[in-house]
C-alpha cells in the first residue's frame, strides 16, 4: 500500500475546495473536522467543560455548537443557492440559518466535507501521471455531481 496516495493537502483541508452540486450550484468546503473546526469547537465547548466531565451535556447544545463550527469553518461559501426562489448570499448568518433549518442540506455538507478525495495532496490524474497541467480550484470529477433536485 502506497501511503503517499492517501496524503491530503492541509491547505485544501483548511481553505476549502469548490464542489459542484449541480450545474450552476457549487459550495466551497473545507474538510470536516479540520484544524480550524477543532479549534473553534474547543473554544465553544469550554463553557460546558464541567458538564462534559460529568458525562451529561444536552444534545441540543452539542448540535448548536457543531452547526456553528460548520458554518464558520467548513461551509465557507456558495454560488447558486436560493431560498424560496431568491438568491441567498453566502453570509455567516445565512449559512447558520440553512444548516439549522435544512437538516438534509447539513447532512449533505458534512458527507461531502468528509470525503478525502476532495482534499488529496495530488489529484488522481497526477498520481497516474496524467496531470492536465492546470486547475481552477474546482473539483469536477463525476463523484462531485451530487444531483440535487431543488
């Protein structure tokens, strides 16, 4: 097993990559549980450290903190997202709203951000020696076509 093929790019994991959800709709995702996520989560959980030490923390608190961390450090931007037929700006407030109010979208974001292939140090073409020579920073493999009906 060549472990070099599993190596990921820390810059991609923290700064994000564009993933196309459907034609004209894309999200910029950092890797799930990246270093920034862990740092923000640690700080947000500090007020609850005594509760956690006792093993009892309400699920709602953990869920709220996880959504905040995701909006701040994982779902970094988007293009083509709408709310009730109107374009929705990618602000922190809107990302929090969507991740809170649309659990299926949140699950999709977590799933996509957990997929190692988006954050590889070398693209599969590079590993095979077939590098296209340039990149616009958008992931465009067949696996990124999520096929949403929105």
